[in-house]
C-alpha cells in the first residue's frame, strides 16, 4: 500500500552498550529487507557503530543518518547531523558527555571523572549548528513535563519547547512514539502533538527500536536485567523490561497503518532524513602539525634535512648513488602525499624514547622505508637488504585522500606508558587519543552473562564457559545443546534452557565493551573529540570510540606505539651485564656471526628467546638449522599460518638442507625467490611476482597485498587473484610467456598464504631481536633469565618452565630472600665470576602486589633487614604477606625451616603493643620432605628451584615402565611408548584442523605430544584440563625433532599442585 | 550424645531451581517434629535434632527413626551423627562411614582430633595461615596454646581452635530462636555538634521516615521507640517513647518526639542519633479487614491470627507488589520476613527505572475489579489502523454491544518461562449498558476463541 514516506530516525544498535542488541550490519540488512530506504542511528552517547553502519548502508543501498541520543541535563533527547559542521558538533557533544570539559584535561583528573554521560542545555546550545534536534522519548524532558500531574507542567513544557525553538529554529521536531503500551502513552502522544502544533514546531514519528526480532529482544531483556543487576525474572517483576516487543524495527507499512489519519509525523521523518547528510570523510581529523625549527620552509624540507643527516650517520659521507636515489624517491612520494609531518612525529617519539633509555625499534612494513631507517625509527637497512618501499607507502587513495602509512614502533612493554605520556604532553591532551578495541561477545562471556541473567549458579556457568572458550556464541549454543548442558544437569526440554541457548546464540557479534588498543595513537591538529568522540579509561588514557578497522575505513593515520616484551628483556639483561662487567652491550653491535648462538638455535634450545621459542618453531628449527641472520629472518616468517597452510615448510626445509634443488616456475622468478629457496614466503615477494609477471605497478601490487591481507574480504581476494592470473597470462613482454597452468598454480600458492603472510621487513626487525635474545642466552645466561623473568609476563613459557630451563643450563637459581634479594630478580656473585647466580625476586611470591612492594621498599630504605621480626614490623606486613613470604623461603637467611619462620613472622605481625609483647613460643611442625617442598614452592611462587613436581611421581611411573624425556631421545621412529609429564603448554592452532599439541615437562626436559583431532573429544577433560598427563602412543621422529603421537590419555593423580598451563587456542 | 545431625550430599542448591533447599520444606520439618522435640536447619544444609532429655538408649533410636522418616519422604543418602557436641555430631554425619555414627560420650575431642582441618571448613584466609605454620589436622590445632593461636592467627582462629577441641559454642545456640532485628535508623556526624532542638527534630524526622517505612513494609506498628543521642562528652542519652497503640504513623511519632524534646535536657551537644523500634506489634486494623468486615475489631483479628499461628505455625503473610507488566502477577502473598527483604531489593535508580517503566494504562479513577480468572468470551471485531477492536462480546449473560474501546494495550514477555509466557492485547471498553470492562485477546493464539473478559471498573 502506497502512503506517506517514513524513515526511522532513532534506531539503536548494540553500540548503545546494554540498551541495544543488534549489530549495525544486522540492523541495516534487516532495514533493507523491510523496505526502508534510509535509517537514522542514535546510539546512546556513542558514535562507535556509525562507521560500520555507514559501510553496511553503502553495501545495502541504504542511506545512513548520523545521530546520537544524549542526556541533556539528565533527560534523553536525540540529535542528527545535517551537515559536516553538524557532525562535528555531534561528535563534540558526545565527547563532552563522556569526558566533560575537554580543553584542559590532565591524566589524573580524567581517570576520576567517569560516570553517566550527560551534557547541559548550554553545551547543546553552543553546539547546535548543523544539528537537527528531536525532543526525546517518553522519558525526555518535554514528555516528562506533560506526564506530570502538575497545573504548571504544560506551561513549563511550552516554555521549554520555545527555548529549544529559539536555539534550533526550524531544525527541531517534537518526537512522538507509540508502542501500544497503554492509554497513558497514547494520551502522551496526543499531548505532544498538540503541544507541537501550538508551538508551531513540526512533530515527527519515531519508533526508537532496540532490536529486530524475538531473539534479539530476548538478548535485549537479558542486557537490561544485567544493567540493573537483576535476574531476568526479577527484572520482569521490577518492571524494568519493555512491557511488550514493540521496540523492534517496524516496517514502513506498519507505521503507515499505525499512524493512519496523522500522517504529518511520518512525512516529517522523511523531510528530516532528506535534510541530513553524512560522509565518512567528515570524520577524518586534520593531521598534526610538527613544530619545525626556523630556517625550514615546511615539513618536507625539515624531513629532508633530518633524513640526510641520519643517512650520513648510518652510511657515512658521501652517500652511495643507490642510497641517495632511494632517499630521493621516498622523500618525493612522502611530500606528494603530505605525510612529512607523520614521519617527523615518529622520528621525534623514537628520539624521546632513546633519550630515556627505552629500547625501541620499528617493525612491520615501515622497515621497508629508507627514510624511516635514516630517522632511526627502524633498524633494518632497506637498501642493503633490497626491501620494497611500495610495500610501505603507495599512491593508492581512499576516498580521494592519501592512504595513511602504517608505522609500527615497538617499545619496552612496561615503559610504553612513558612514551604515551610524552605524546599526550607534546601534542596536547585534547588533540590525542588511542584507538579502541571493541571486544565482541565470545562464548565464555555470552555463557556467563546469559546464565547469570537466568539465575544459574556462578560455579555452573563458569564450569561450562571454560569448556567453550574457543567458540563464538552461536557455536557455543550448539555445543552446549549437544554436550555440556546435559552434563551440567540442565534439562534441554525445558523452555528456560531452550531460551538460554537461544540467548547465548543471540550474543553473536555483539560488542561487549571497549578497551584500549595496544598501539594506535591518533593525533590531530585540532581538538580530536570534534571528529572522533573520545572516552576516558580507568588508567587515565583517552580512547576514541572507533577501532582499527573503523579508522582504516575512514582513512585516519595511526601512530602505532606497541609494547614488546622482547625489548624489555634485552634492556634488563644489558643493564645487568653493565652492572656486573662494567660494559654495556649494544643491540645492533652484537656480532651476527656468532657460531655458539647459531648452535644453540640449531639444536632448538630456544626456550625464552624471542619469536623462535614456540614448540612449532623448535620443531622446525632443528631441521632448518640456521647459520646466518637471514636464516632467522626466514624462520620467523616461515612458521606462520600462511606458509604452513600453503605447505611451504617442508620443501623450504629440504632445499635449505640441500636435500632437493630449488625449482623456479619461471626464470624471472629466480631473482625474487632465490633467497627463500624458490618459495614465496614474504608479502614483498608476492608483490614482486605481481609486478614482474603481471606487469603491476608498485601501487597496484600494494593494493593486491592489502586485499590478500584482509581475511574478511575473501570474495575480493579471489577476484584480485583472478585479475592477476589474467594479467600474467596476457603479459606479452614476458619471455617465455606465463602459461595458464602456471598462472593458476601461482595464484593458488598466493591464495593459501594470503591471509597470514609476513612482510620481510617485519621479519627482519623481529629476527634482530630474536638473535639478540639467543646471543644473550648463550653468553649471559644469568642476565638473560633475569631479563625475561623481570619482564614477565611475556613469551611462551611460564616462570616455572623458565626456571627449570635455567637450571638445565646449570645456572644456580636461588629462592627469594629478604636479606639478599630484591623486588625483581637479581644477579649474585658465586665462586666462579663468569657464572653468577640468579636470585628470584620477591614479586614472584604469591600475594605480593604493588602495595607490598612499596612497604618493603620504604622499609629497606632505612637499612638492610636484620631479622624476621625486623622485616615484619618495619614493613608492616600483613599476616597473609608474612605467610606467603616465609613459605616461599624469603626468611631463610634467618630461619631455615619455613613453617617455623611463619610462626615467628606471624608473632611479629601481631606484636603491636609495646607494653604487652607477644610471647615467643616454640613450634615444631613435622619435617617437610623434598616433594612437599617442591609443591610448597609452586604454591607460593609458581615454580621451584628444588626440583620438578614429576619427581614425586617418578618411582610409581618407573614401576609401570613409563619413560621420561631423556629416554625418548634414544627411541626409534614408530616405536610404542608411554610417557608422562606436567602439561606446561597447550596449543590448538587454527591451521591444525582440531589437533591439540601438548608440551609436557618433566625433570629432564620436554616431551611434545600430538593429540589427533578425533581423540580430542573423547579425552577432552584430560587433554584440555588435566595437570599431569600420562600418554600412550608412538614415537614420531623426524631428524632431531621427536614427538609422541598419542593414542590413550589419562590424568595422573597427584597431590594438589598450584600450576596453570599456558594455553594458546 | 545430645545432638543428632542429619546430612545428605544431595541437599545442595538444585541446578535447575536456584535457591531451592530440600530440607527446608515445611512438610518435612513437620514430620521430623512429630518424633523429635526440636528441629533446626543449620549451615551447609544439615538438619539438627535435639536429643537432650532422652535416655541414652533412646537417643540412637531417635536418630534411626529420623533417618527412616527422611528416607520415606524420598531423601537419598542421608547420614546421621550422634554426639555430645554439635561439631562431633556434624563430622560424624558428614565424614562417618556408617549411616549412623555414634560418638561415645566423653570422646568428642579425640574423635574430632583425627580429622583434617578442611573438615571444619575454615575460611580461606585462615586456612592459608594454618597451612603456613604446618597445622593440618584438628588434633594439631587443638594442641596449640590459645594465646599462641590468638596472637598469630587472630581472634577468628580461636573459634576454630575451640571447635578443634570439641568445645563448640553452638551448643547453646542451635535450638534457640533468633529474635528478628527490629527496624532502626541512625545518623552520626563528626564535623559539628547539634544543640538546636529544631534541627535535631529535623534529623529525627528523617530517621523516623525510614523506621516507619520499614515497619509498614513488615506489616507492623511500634509500641515503643527508643531514641539514643550520642553526645560530645562521649556519653549516650536514651529516651524511650511509647504510643497509645502500636503504630507506624510517622506523624504520630514525630509529635511524641517533639513533646519529648521539649522535656529532655541533654548534658552536651549531640553528635549522633539512633532511632530504634524497641517493641513492635502487628498492624491490627489492617489484619482485621482480612477476615471479616463485620468484625472490624482488633481484638477479634488478633484472636484469629493467634489461633491460626497456633494451629498452622507461622502463616502470617503480607502482600508484595511488583511492577510486572501483567496485572495478574503484580501481587503475591509472602511470608513477612521475605517480603521485607524483597522490598529492599528493588532497583535503586528511580530515574532509570522510570525511564524503563512503560507509560502503562491510564491510572483509573474507578477501581479495577479483576475476575477470579480470565473468562473466555466471544468477540466481534472491526479493523482499525494496525489492529482490530471489539464491537460486541458475548459472555454467559449474552451479547453486549461495545460503544467505545480504547487500546490496544499490548503486553508480552516471559518468553523463557514456558506456561507463563504471555502476549495479550487489552482493550478498555464501554458497553451500551454503561459498564466499563477490560477485555483482552491472547495474541499467542491465532484462531478464534482467543478473547477473554478480565475485569471491570466500578
């Protein structure tokens, strides 16, 4: 039925966090299916769903109107952007509602001022330009006046409407909603229309939808209940749920029938929609201006001077032609695209970090840039290593603007905050913020939240959720239905459990919360909140409401300052070496041809080293046996999902060892692939293939690479590879020509590793760090382990595994000690000056936090501790702190028996009345055995220097013929074996089709266990959750790599051990 | 052997029915009380039976009989412990190997000493400290000196130490009823001191508002109210006020307080006030209406309630109202203490609650009378906009023409609750006879026969 047009102007998505239960994409798709031509998004104080809605709208052919619902003096109203200025004001109001005044922030204040987003009427009036105002729902201030049974309320409503009209003029409409909830609502609608007509203000129909169907309604009700801290039943009885399901997106026809006879409100919705415009380009903030010294005409001139100064430092004077040529090529493109300031900003932050002694190094494609190398941002010489600049920056454009370059710089992970603070100070806080991460619901959160809302016990919800942690909510609902629900005692036939499963599935894809991105800093020449709304975090940082993908879609450049544990490890180790030897090594001056280092790497003794420590890396590295730094560069990139899925690992390894000859499908491929044994491993190689065989320009090749790198764009990838295939076949300049079969085969190879390929420059950057850590492990083991333990959490292994590895390297490891040790691990001299001992730090003692540290630090400033009582009383330790410290052996300098030390420590902790001192009494607990001591160590520090927990089980296992990791070395391939160990790592890589890899640890080393996918489910409890596992299977030996292919799995009974495996799923 | 402890591992919170506790069922308690003089429900789901006064030979028979009663009523895997002390009886029931474990008189301490400390369920903090000093069994803890325990492990540990020595303070408390906490409210201030009676009355008025609200929520009135003033000289002055009859009327109490303040002379300025209802009684007049309109006499009602309590136990219930979208579910009758708790658990943010709450049916000037149950009727309708409206309906008395109908007022929800799921469209209709009736269509049913008469206004 034809009728007046209707546009829903007030839709909410799940970015209303807790008050919307549909993703932007689902909302837009549903709107398209219902026949809407446009839709307005008014999430509550949030524009975070806008980019996704706009992109989805473009794809579905639906026009999107940008808006937000804001609380104005505590009452909701909605504002829609009509123009670019309007969008700017909308963003500014959302920012102000979140962070208040945003022109004079300081870090400490920001952290304190979180709360309900709200703006004042004056703020709205100040930012009214370009906005269209809607007066809000039944809880809005205008409607509230009308609902109040007060003789003056109507006059107040008229006065307020007049105020709004004075500010917004004809950009104002009285919002009227009708959800058929009762007579009062209908009466209110009538009163609002009458008020609007008397005040000569248009009125507009809005439906304010929060969901699209029954399933999303149920999720909305759960979210509402959780928001109030109630179960869904209690929420129903408390009247906080919507009384009916009318808050869904209606069809235009439905609205026409509902408002028959009063079509003016529908027509007004279409008029408003016509008056509103939105463009993603409006969201792009102006690039920051770098303060250039006098004497330079512009950014580009100053960058040129800086680049050449750096180049002479790097390469000496005069520069070679290829060096000068590359610099000129890059400078010209950078200047043309307007990114000179961007490079200067990154150069400046790296200079700051170095001035503070913070190790840093550029990673990623930035290492393809010679200018970045000259500015000191990256450490790899692109000229010397033939790296392709176009991988980093090309002329391709997004929406008419230059695509932002991507410079990622790693800083020591625990000092990154200093760098962020510098950026905030240098560029002013209102001009800077960090990209957010939108955490979407995964199975565990969905299960926990849904079960909590349905009133199930927390223990039950936790128990189920931890068995579903690798699933999305929809898969989790299926798994629960098939297995876990019945096991947990849930009756699948009851409506409640059916609804529970439906709700869990309904959480699929919904955003749950916002967090801070690990890298992306955004800078602007003007206050940023007027382009990208800003929120504050508990840590005093500020984040924009958009994630990395949103910012890419808008084209906002990010300054990626990432934290890297490997750098923290190296800096700490260097500090310790300098203290012990008086000489400080420099990372880029370590000899790169050290045979002992390559020997350590080649035998897979790489636990704790950067990037080459995983079990997959170790299994590969013992075959490839690196001998040069470039071998490590390849190794870093080789054990990645792309090359693994493309089945490149085995041929590379064979060719690397000379067991087969490299084969080049076309002679022009030899220069491109020669260094990787004829196999494309790096993204640059894929680009070079496209340029050489397909005749692509650098920019076209980079566009292909970007398509390959985006996992969400599979159809685009297939189309792009088909184009490449065609261009290769049609490239007449090639001799010989590429045959269709060859082109197909090459495109298949590229497709296989497309999503996960590494840039070579990135691999170079990581290889430098990997080599440095391996070098330290060989030559400075004490300092190496000190570095990694003090930088922990980082890497692949737990402190317990690292300490056992240190002991296997004959490093003397000592317990935490309050007399000799410190908060962090320390180096202590031994009889052999070249082999110092490692003392474990106090911070590894359970229950020790920042407050404990501060107390101990202050107490020891006054002098060394002299007794247990001295420590306890001077540091004001609590009973719990005393207990854990003494059980960890930290009082061993004064009392060797740990329980007696606790007895004395607890006495001292309570001895607070000088006139009535607590009596010293003797205490003789039964003596502790070695196994008990090891268990106690694990309980208090998570590791033990007294031995491995497997020692306690070994006699029993030996009687049953169970072998240890040492025995395994001599076992032949395919031989049956039974092994056992403590599970230290569990891995279920996405490339392994459900196979689980367990790393068992025993008193001698490690055992790799493969759990075939078909055996995972029958043995789920054991392979996923047991601490000690006994495995019956057969030895799989390939060269130096040994694994056990498991057939039977059993959990070993042992005493309680506090230990958690590191699980990577 | 004065305590019988009954316990089953199955007496835990049901997974599909949170909060449902098996032993707490009243009919079960009644059956046990037919054999034992006193029964109590303890922590961890145990049932206590009092064997005091039974000859030693009959105590075992008592325990055995209680086990039989429980077994007959479907309780599975129940075990019993019989001992002089509650702690020994509890451990015997929970850890004993037999269905009935008897701890011989005088051996409770030795019996308890054998158990690991976990059997006494110490709190985690204390457990850590005990682990730290290497104490693993009740016997090891019992062997320590009390002073050492108190100094090193804190006052809480002394209770555990006493239990480990079978010196159980619960001996006196298990069967003693706990008096309910009476409504009270207090305010302390440290920045200044009050001397002005008017300002003091202002503070007390605010406190009285809360106390009276609590009394009303409990269906009570205060017979006696105590005012306690904290003074700057660190003394406390108490003033007891009595009303002519039990009341929860704030104005009455404010008047009495004002009179008292005129009379009272305090020795120093005031730094805090406590208002406590020190004696309370049920709200008699309201209960009187409950039973017989012709007996609007407090005495008669009180007698009736007393008889009911005597016959049936604690059957005093009060209405608890909520904001359920369906009127049928807005009122439930609940035990008095539970109702008081429920009132306190309502959402705390009135502004937000108001936002969420629908603008439901217009508040009627007439009183809505609900039919005992929705009555199926036949309805003729005509289409109007996006819905249909009734124009005639037929009930047992015949056809009625509807001259005006307002609606639909749609309510739907509880889609997770099986039989309680609802989806209705209500209409407020005026019949040609002038009656204002409330009809609804059950929107879950697609076919005819889905209209109901739900009530009328008068």
